[in-house]
C-alpha cells in the first residue's frame, strides 16, 4: 500500500490515488479515512520533513520551503513548519557547517581564493536555501572575491 512505503502529504497521496483509483469519486473518502486513522497528517509531515532537511542535509529555510511546496503542502502550513523548525537557529552557523561538510577535503581559504570556486560555493549555498547576504558574510571570511559583490542586488534576485 502507498501509505506503508514512506511518509506522504495528503496532496501527494491524492495525486498517487488519482493514478491508481478505479473510481475517482472514492479518492476523497479514502483520504478522509487515512486522516481519521492518523496515517495522513500534513502538519506532522511538514514539521518532520522540515526538521529532517535542516538536521540531516543542512538545508536553509528557502530550500526547505521550496521542497515542502513540491510535496504539495499548503503554503501557510509550509511557512509555519519552516518558521517553527528554524526559530532560534543561527543561519550563519548552518552555512559554516554546510561549507565544512561539503568542502571537507579542501582548505577553504585556498579553494575559495579562485574566482570560479568562490562562485560555485556561492551558488551551492543559494541552492541549499541560504540567504545571499549571510552566504556572502561567511564566504568573506575565506576569500576577498565577495568584496566585489553588491549584497542588495543579490537579495532581490529570485532563487
């Protein structure tokens, strides 16, 4: 059964049931029963997913929010889960941990001294969901290439 494979949001389950259901009218009834039994709980799913993405993969708020939206979690619920998960979290510390983990075999001062590596690290941080300003703040510790970049123009860029 689909529920036993992995945790899913009700939106994901609805989509999968549409592909497999013989009678489309039964989908809502099945979803209601699964919710009643506790097998589907979007709030619990969103909080667990956001926490796992932060703790296990070290992703930032924007990435986790994007991923929850892809999982068909409502925007309000996704924002609430991300806000709860990241409250009291220092994004700069998360960025430093992310860099240390992703570039553990490299001397960051030497590696980020090259323009192409600096740009690559910045793109990785943005893709991981970290803000441009905090990403540059951390990268400035390792390289002078960040001095030439205007933070205000980066903040307005879409992800």
